[in-house]
C-alpha cells in the first residue's frame, strides 16, 4: 500500500503531466491536420498520351449535400426522369467525407489521402492550389476549353490558367445558385465549352444551417435544384453532349457529415447524353468519375487517379475500350512506382511481371487479339492498385506494432500505479467512476451526438461542449465520493484528499482508454497517411476529454476534503452539545 501523502503528490504530478502532454498533443495534431500534404506532392508524374478521340462535351452538375437515399425519396421529378432515361448508379466516397476533399476527388480520381486537398474543410483564406493533376489540367493540355461556376473555394484550389470561363460566389445558398445559373445557362447554350463544372450549393446550405436533410428548407432547396436540372438539360443538346449529375457527400439526420455513415458516403450518379448506355448499374466509387470523364473528353486520365473507367456505361466497342484501358494501365504503373517511392523515401522497383504483362497486352493488341489485350491490361491495372494498397497497409502495420508496445507499457504502468493506491475507499471510488463515465455518455447522446466525426460540426465549440458535459459528470461523481466519505465519518484530511485524487486519476484513466486505442491505430498526428475515421473520432474527442478531466480532477479533491472537514466539525459540535445534561427549569425545585 502506498503512503497517502506520497500518493497525493504523485497524483498531482501525474495529472499535471497529463494536462501538459495533452495540450502539446492537441497543438501538434491540429498543425498536422492543417499542414497535411499528399504523399504524391513531390512525385514526378507525366501525363499519358491521348488515346481516343473526343466523344462529347461534358457538363458536370455537382449538387452538394445530396445523399443517395435522399435522391430517391425527395420530390425531384426531373432528376428521376434523367436517371430513368440515362445511366444511374450509387457512388461510394472515401472518408473523411468533407466537402473540399470529396470535390477534388471527383476532378482528380485520387482519394482524400493523395488528392492534395485539405482533409477537412478549411476557410477560404487557408486554401491553396492543389498540387496534383486534374481534369481541367488535362483538358487544358489538350487545347480544350473549361469552365467552373461555383463557390470561391474552386478559385483557390484550381489554377486560373486551367480555366477559360469562371464565376465564383463567396457564399452558398439559393441566391448564389441563381447567380450561377444566370451565368451558366447562356454559356451552355453556346455549346463551345468542352468541360463545364456547375456547383449548386443551396441543398448543402439547408442541411448545414436550416435543420438537416429532414427539414422543410432542405426539401424546398431540392425542389429548386430539380428545376435547375430541368433548365440545364433543356438547354443542352444531349445528342452530342453529356450531362453528369452527382454529389460530394450526404448528411446524417442531425446535419452532420465527414464520417463513414451510410447516408454520408453514398451519393447518386446520373449520366445521360451522347455515348452513354442507359440503365441502372452496380455501385461505383468517387475515384471512377475522373477517368470516365477523361474518356468522354478524349483526354488522358489525371496522373494520380486510382479509379477505373466505367466502360459498362459507355458506348465503346471492344477496340476503343482496350485502347483506353491500356492508357489507364500505363498511368497506374507510373502512379504505383511513384507512390511506393514516396512513402518509402527511396526508389522502388515494381515487380517485373507488371511491365511484362503490359508489354504482352500491347503486343496482343497489335496482333488484333483485342479481347486478350483488354483482359490483360485490366489485370495490370488491378495489380498495380494492389501494389499501392499493400504498400500502404504494410507501412501502417509497422507503425501500429511499434505503437502497440508503447500503449501496453503505459497502460501497465498506470494499472500498477493505481493498484498500489488501492485502499479502504476503492469500492466507493469505482462506483463513482462508473456513474461519472455513464452520465457523460448519457449526456453525449441526449444532446444528439453520435460516435463519429460527422457529429463534430463545429470544432471551435468542441472544447466548451466537452467541458460542460465533463463538469456536470465529474461534479456528480465527486458528489458521490463526498457522500461516501461523510457516511464513513472520515476525519483525516490526508485520507480525504487521497480518496479525491484516487477518483480523479481513475476517471482520467478511463477517459484515456479510447485515446490509447486511437493512438495505436492512427499515431500522434497526421503523417503521410490519413487516419481511420472511427479511431479518429476518439482521438479528437479523447484528447479534449482527458485534458479537461485532468484539469477539473486536479481541483476537485480539495472541495471534497474541505466539505468533509466542515461537516465533521459541525457533527462533532452537535454531538458535544447533545451529550451535556439539560439544566433544570427551576433550580432547587425537585419533584
């Protein structure tokens, strides 16, 4: 058993260390998020030669904030008619599903980890040009005209010399969409822009600021957007143009996004026009959009794309498919080599069979074995993708194993420390700790939160929100400790103070357990790889929870001690008064 005064001193030192450590960790974590860069930022990726002639002009309409299920249930008759007449499918996005990184995935074909966009939505002044290839860059290289009509975010993300026509609005909502449509429709009517990107924002605005996807504002916004889709499709000549309608992410019922909930990661895709094969198709990925549009435009796929060409939706003969697939296979081999070299900080030689198989596919094509060439080129692309995935997983696993040893060591030390501190009030402390943790999570859910980064809509308010819940929970648990100690008639101030600190340390340790798991999975900061989103939630919230619990836990034992001493003094005073005999009412008079 540890001496109680030494125990108190060690508790104070431990809690102070936790406070300082979490403050530095939070700062380093926030800086790493803000400064996260794609592993491909320094890779020298050269575009592939153009392979197919242009099929059609392409108009992409991004309806921000439209989830797949909502697209099926909302009153959007124009969208439903276009989906029935053209090709439609459900698109799966890659977490973190924030707006800016999802939108850049659509125009690069690269997932959030490598697309050079910020992993979470940043204010306009914090944005900078993305550092990897886009559809606009490839179209510009092919002497094609491009246009973007949308939020000012695009102005900061896409180089101006890659765009021929622009309109950037500073705010989202119905007025912004109407301004975009007023400029876009006359340009669409002229039909002289090869790639037009129209970004409609009012649905996203309603979900964020007007009650979520179940609100009347969201339904009204959907109706207005549907009318815009009608105007766009009527303005276009779909006999020689292609209309693509899609979204960046959906919303949870509470108006959250960014996580991996079904309603967030699935969005609709509708394509209609020249060269599009109508029908309902199986699920696809956001990364498939850019390489598919590149085929429609007759340009090379963006150099960092990790998607596939949606041949099933395109009217291409087998020879045209093979030509496009050979180009994509060459692009993927170049990407795999560059990616592996960047994450390993050393030149990497890909397996020889990749180069050999690609050469065999090219030979088969020249020998008019079109089907064999297509199959082999597809296998080469998939194997190159496997090289990327396996290399990443191996690097992540190496870090996880080393961090697991650290986690086990730290937890063992803390458990040993707390075991040696056990005393006569341990049972009461455990009960109070369980109630404290339970109450915190009850309050968390009562306030409408879920255990996902989608529920963290306002990072600026996060510390204050956690502080309120933590303070209420700790006060409830501290109140129980106070009651238990009062019932025991404990009078030694050292014992009272130790019991309070034992409670504070145990609560802090329990709050830190999810943080240990998140550290094991994701590490201290964003470094080369984006973290898994489920542990990321616990890392973000756990850091703030542990810091705040440690701060409050450092102060809580003192009022517990003083209140107990005051109650004991009052109790002692009352006991002394009750033990004295009552004086006679009339001295000298006896019955």
